[in-house]
C-alpha cells in the first residue's frame, strides 16, 4: 500500500453519501482522494491537480451540463 500514497484519485458523484463512502474506502487503502459533486467542479480539480491518475465518476449526474471550450 505504500505505492498508493503517490496515486491521486478523483471521485465525481452527485450523491454525497456515495462520494463519502468511496473516499473512505480509497483512504483506507492510502490513496490521495479528491471529490467533486459535479462535472464542472471535477474539471476545476483536474486543472489544479494535473497529476490525478484515476477518475471514478457517476455515469449521469443530475442537472449538470458542462461545455468544453
């Protein structure tokens, strides 16, 4: 698990309880975990943390429209 400490994971889900569950699970395996509640926030985090290695995302977040420029 030592190697996991160097891996950043982004969890994107509109469900606060599911985000919290995944964050706790990943933290227990020593991953660096970031969370976002919608796509726009996820894009901001990706811009701030270009070293994110893995994104776990909800297939369909409610009421979210993201336009790529």
